């Protein structure tokens, strides 16, 4: 079994489009070499790095954050379970924050769709007197500002 994979093989094995692989490479997340024909070839451990990238994106890490994390890993060998454990140890809090954000979004959608108004500045149930607007611009309740007790339906 070859230690090198073509871009098509990496795409097939990882489930990531070749265009995304080129993009990851441009952003410094993965590296390739060129064969004698000038085509990209990737070391086999790149598949694990790509899996890490996909997972990290799903929990909300930016590409810059992902690159910083990948820079902590060995470049020319497959990362071990211990390597991955070190990187992911701090993610539990981030995942919990993301879950809380999605719960707020879900609760807010239910309220808005339930009344059909979809206008927080005029909603007498969810935001009487545009109380949220007094806290500043933007979707105050969506970003986690607490609602006044009297404004809950």
C-alpha cells in the first residue's frame, strides 16, 4: 500500500471535495507534494488531519483556530489518540456553549413563529415597549441577553 495518495483518493477516503482539499492547502491546514507529473500527492496521515478539520468546523472553530490547533500536531506522522485528546480537552466547554446558543435559538424561534409577528420591536408578548432595544442594537435575546421576567409569555 502506497504511503502517498492522489487528491482524488484523499477526497474519496475523507468525503471532502477536491476543491475543499485545495482550499485547506491554501490556508495551510494540510500539505501536499508534487509527483513527477506535477500532480498533488498527500501523505496518508493527511486523512486524519482532514477528519479533525471537518469535526472542528462542526463545533464552530474558525479556520485560523483550526490551523493553530493543527500546528500543535506532528506533521509527518499520524496523530495518536493521545495527541487528539490533548487538542480536544478544551472543546467540551465550547460544545456546551454552542448547545446553549442553539437552545436559545430554538426557544426564540418557537416564540416568534408561534405568534407569527416576527417583529421584536413591536411584539407585545416577547418584547413589550421594545425593552431589548434599550440594551443596544442587534438581536439582544438571541445573543444571550436575559429577558426581563415580565416580558416572558
